């Protein structure tokens, strides 16, 4: 008799999340389990050719084999580049005086006061 696995398939949007359990035969792939889970009924916008998938927060290919207890995660595409967002925030902090213009760290009060005194009017 074929051994059955217990696999979870997870997907979430800001409004809704699902965690679906499937019981495939041993040797099943990520793609097979996603299709078994009916996650597409909840989220028809999922596109496995475009979106990445992972097992326990580690990106894998759709043909990866599963082990009992694995959780498949389908990742949403990023809407903004995290590095670009951090860089923009750092620049805004420097411009507003919340960060040291040279080091990027918090400016100390003494240096800030000296800078204010030395500003030409």
C-alpha cells in the first residue's frame, strides 16, 4: 500500500489567507500538491509560471519532491523593491535631520546644535 503524506499549502493576500491540507502519495511534487489543494478556487489570480514557491520559507522548484509534514508556500510578487524602499527612507531621514548625513546613524544632539549654530543666515 502506498504511504500517504500530510502536506499543507499556504497562500495569503492582505485580505485573506488559506492553509489547505492535502494527502498525496509518497513521491508527490510541489506542483501536484498545489493542484490537489484547490487553492486556485480561493485565489484564481495565482500564476505558478510567474510566482515563486517554497517549502518552509525556502524557495524550491515546482518539481521538488515532498516529505511528510512539509508546508508549501506560494509567494506573492513584490510590489516594490525592498532595497529601493530602504534607500529612499534613508535619504528622507538624512534630509529631515533624523539621520547623520555622513554615517546615516542618529545624529547626536550636540552635533546637531553645532550644525544649527554654524548655518549661515
